C-alpha cells in the first residue's frame, strides 16, 4: 500500500524545508535537530497521558544514568519494563522518546523505566550495550521500587530495539527471568544485506546514508560486525529467550532484518509475534499525534506486548 497520507504529508513538508541531511552534520547538530523534531514540536495537548512520571538515576556500567519512570493509572502491582530509546546510538534521549515511553506504559499497562545510555562517538561500542545491560540488571534486582511484582520486560525502538535484544540475551545467560520483549523496528544485523535496505534507502525519514553515519560513529573501530552485542541476530543461542513482539514498517530500511530476527526467534522455539505495519515508515511509533493509522498500530502492538508480559 502507499505511505500513510498523513505521514506522506509530513515527509513532503520536511523535504520542502530544505534541511541538510543529518549525515552531513555533526552529532551535536543531529541531536539538536532530533530534539526539535520530536519533543520540541509537541504541543501540551499531544502529550500521552499516564498516571505519573518521576525522574531519577539508575546505575550504568561506569556511573549513574538518567532514567524516567512512567506509571500507569490504577493500583499495582504492575509488570516493569526497561525501555531504551532509539537514535542510532548517537542521538536521542529521554525527552525525544518521552511520548513513545508514555505509549508503551499506557498501552501495555506496565511501569516503564526509560533509561539513557552513553552516546557515540564520545562513547563508542560497546558502551551503550554495557550501560543497557548494567541498568537492566540493577532494575531486575529492585523491582519492588518500580512495578512491584516479578514480571520484567524489555522494550526499545531502532537502536533501542537493538539494545533491548542484546539485554534479553545477556540477562537470559545470567538466568534472570524475563516475561517479554518489545522490539520496535530493531537494528539487529550491522552488515547484513537485505532488500529493504535498498528499496527504502532514501525518502522515508531514515535513510541508508544516515544508517551508515550512525554505525560509523558507534562501531567503526570494531572489527567484528557479527558480535552479538552489536548484531543480536547472530547470538549463539536464542533458545529460551522471552516471547517477543517484533514491530516492522513497510517503508523502513530495517524492515527485513527485524523480520529475520523474529524468524530466528521462532526457529529457536521462542514465541515471536512479528507485526509488519503497511504504509508506515521508520519512526512511526512517535507519529501517532499526526497519523491515526500510526496510533492504531502503536495501541495494538503495545496491548499485545502487555498480554505477553502477563503470560
């Protein structure tokens, strides 16, 4: 099907604005632009309502990390979900992904703990992965401070979906119980060759040159592109991982690798609900305020994740 008309109008507006490509600028400029396009463009009326929020810190691999806790309406106990933001490991923060975390909280009925992590190029691979694992381990040991019961899930979009998948594998190896994982158009195979990377290389918000820019800042100095901390699709043993909702978008360069990860999970005996949303592009999970179809996909997939969290 064609690109959703509301999202197509946004793409046209961005093209007409004549903004330089992110990959031609600095990481600092990319961060400022991304914040302006997300948090900076949102009106108070567009804020997704939740029961309450709290800013705090959680331990990372080399020091405390900023975190934001989102609580649903109602009385607990609730499952707890550790959420990692996207942005190619280079841009993005708690504010750029505030509404996305709110949607996951509201849609799944869980306490969401959104965790920042060190960004590249100042902190290249594997810094983000190490922070994500360390934070998730600490939260797993302190669930009474968050949702209040023993159900723990992981979620993230794009680079954050990569980190959620990496953390799921690491915590499984530790023997930490996990209820579910929510992988939203995840980046899971650094050097894989997929038709979607060619078909959707330009014109759909995330472009191949920008992906290369992200990977270059994050992991250019790392020799092994199949390191499962970078490319979780190549994890040695996926058996026993928690059930997953894997979200992909029709017009996304990352579409095929996300679906390949879902198939790999199924092949290892893991329940994987792979949901491709036609007419959507990379980033649609933060476009519910402009696209009813995007919001419907957000609500549907988040509700399914909530079902898996509760078994």
